């Protein structure tokens, strides 16, 4: 094992300990961003998509100005890393600002590519992971202001992919759009009462007991849980609970 490998392993182990010690999404987000910055990354992005390959949730530490442009111009419709997400465990590295001379790129693709470069994101590294729930995916993106070759000298590709896997395992994108860097593209958002019902379900309560806790009729609980399953695209209540935990609605 080289000195670079040893230092990387020690840092990753320390980071895992920090991430495991808290369930607060903002704290975990802060830890992940510090890890990325340690290796020369300038921004971190975590994206979840549905089985239909449409973007669902996004959290990014890129500038508010660029994120507003990204969502406003719907650049996710031409973003290569989003379009390639059906390719499981696909690892991508690309330089930005190079499409302006491409004879095949569309105007929107060129504007998107140049916008990244103008925002100081000269290189983009990404990897996507299958979440095993309805074939949904989680995409991890690291942006840097240096070239791909310069970044690879700091952190070899095998270490980048390991780092991304750790982030994918611990970072969930909250659905609270008021949090810094969070954008919600889904229309079916769980309400506070939905979350309350799921929290009692997670505690092991049956419908009648949940109804008593929420001061409603048992049939109301059954209907609410059915609506929740539909919102989350889950076939069973257990799967709905697992998806809700995965997507950051709540933690134990």
C-alpha cells in the first residue's frame, strides 16, 4: 500500500466514523463537502432520479446563481450525467467548456456546458448507484476548478469512486426545499401527517394503534398509508417505509 493509499484510507475511515455518529442531514452534508474539498473539489452534488429517469431531488453546493439557471433552463434535460444514469454504476469524467466547437451539440447543450465552465467548474466527475427501490438511482457529482489530469494526480480514479460510494451510502437528499442547495422536482411530497403516520408505522404500531395516536378513524389511517404508497411508488407499506427513510423524510 502506497503512502497515498494509506492517507486516503485513514481519512475515509475517519469520515465514516463522523458520518455514523450523526443522523442530521445538514451535519452529514457538511462533513461530505469538507471531504470533497480536501481533495480539491469545489462542489458536491447528490441527485436522485425515478425509474423513469426523471430527476426527483437535487442537493448541490454549487452557487445559487448557477443552480437557479440549471433548474430554470431545465438543463437536467440535456445534462449528460443525468441522461447516462440508466447505466448502472457508470463512472464519468469530463472536461467542460469544450462543446462550443462541436458540430453535433445542440444550442442548449452548448449553453449548459459553457455555463458550467463560466461558473468555474472545469471538470466534472460522477458516478451513479442503483438504490434497489423501483430501479431508482442516486447520482454523486464532484466538480473541481482544475483539469481532469490535475485532479487525478491528487486523487486516483479508484479512490474517487470509493469516496463517491461512501457519500452515496450516507447522504440523503432532504425533501425540504428551504434547506440550502436543495431542489425538489417531484410533485408528490409527503405532508407532516404522512410523516407522522410513517413514524408510528416505523415504531411497529398497527393501524388501530396509529389511529389512536393520530386521533383519527382506523379507515383514515388505511387510506393515508395507501396514499403514501402511491406517492412513493411503493407496493407495500414496508417498502414505503424503506423509501421514506432512504429519501431523508426521517431517521430513527
